[in-house]
């Protein structure tokens, strides 16, 4: 779990309809917006943001008019296990 400040627009994109949000539709969260997270592997909660690791910046088309700009992960600062993943997309020309 990641606890973060998100805009109303981001919350609407991420809403699962059960009082919880799914990170994938939001894209990359800024470190300063994430206050704390829980690592299932460490079974611990941390009062800081997880590390952000950029996996790749492929700039590859994934659909008509949609380009994958960046792929990465949020990882635990203690054990480096993956807390979540993100994708950044851009509208093509």
C-alpha cells in the first residue's frame, strides 16, 4: 500500500469503487506526494516514500496515438521488493 496526496482527477482515474484506489491509471507519482507505504515482504510500514526506479524509457507506440514514455517501479527502501509499478503515456502526433 502507498499513502499519497492525489488530485481529484487522479483519484477519479484510480477509483475502484470500493473505497480504494489502483495506482496504474494515475501514472508516476511524485516522491513528495507519497507520505508512507507498507511493504508486504518486510511486513512494515515506513513513514517516507518508496524508492522510484525507472525500468526503461522505451518511447514505443502501444496503441493508435499512444506512446509509452516511461516504465518503472516503486520499491521498498529496506528490502528493495516491488511495492507497485507505474507507466507514463503520452498522446502521439
